[in-house]
């Protein structure tokens, strides 16, 4: 048990160091030796846990996206109204830039510059993440709050795309003109206005009208 805990600690220490190095230097310009130095371990120690730099990148994405998915599911599970769930999803997506800028930069910029990642990696975590949006839409349709003709598969990509662009802008600009809460509300309101059924409009709370 002690050995496994020690191994897990070293594994996490290397990943945290890699996030900082990748965000600072860019994935392609980062070296294993730099990650080892940042993590305060020997170069050879890295290879006890990971095959190469690309393996580290994939592991970061898998593990961090897993944490993000778990957080989003937990928080929206406490909400009954799918309209509120959609706005909460938007807020949780955008707050990542504020809470962990290095990780946000890695996801928003570095991963997309890796053609190997984009072409070869079967991104099940990403699919699970955006499917949360489609599940919210399906719930809203079942409650007759959202228009039945809305296709969840199209909506989830459009909604995610708007949030993704806002996050990318913040990562690249290093400044925000709007608060996370304001941006999340504005974006979710734009999309909600396009999918709300009559029942959904009638039952909206005053602050959301």
C-alpha cells in the first residue's frame, strides 16, 4: 500500500510539472529533461511512468478531463431545470481558464497543434463531455421545455463551440473584458432563446427572461 501511494504521488507530481512546462514552452519545444527538472526527479524516472512526451500529454488529457467531467456531472445533478443545467455547464467550462490557466492553455492550444493527437487519439473523454450537453437537451425536450425538432447532436457541438471560442480567446489574450458568470449567462441565454418551447418560455424565472 505504501509503495502504491508513493507511486501515485510521483505520477501526479510528474503530470503537474508537465502541465507547467507544456504551458510555458509549448508541447513541441518541451523536453523530458525539463519536465524532470520541474518535478525534481531524475530524467530516467519519467520513463518508469511514461513511454514518451506524447504519452504524458495523453495521460494529462485523460485524467484532467475525467476530473472535469466528474465535477460537471456532480454539480448539474443537483439541478432539476435543464435550463439552469445548461447555464451551469457554461459556467463550469469557462471557469477553468480562471482556476487553472496552465491546464486551460494546454487543452485549448497545445493539444490542437498536435496532428498526432487530433488524428490518432480516440477521444472518448471529449465525447463523454459534450454528450452531457445533449443529455440536457433531451431532458428539456422530455419536459416539453425545449423544442422537439432540435437535434441534440447539432446543438451540443454549436454550444460547445461558442464556449470553446470564449475560452480560447481568454487563454490567448491574457485578459478578460467580462466575468465568467456574465459570459456563461450571455452564451447560454443566446442558445436557450433558440430552443425554448412555449412552455419553456412561460415558466422561465423573471431573472432569466
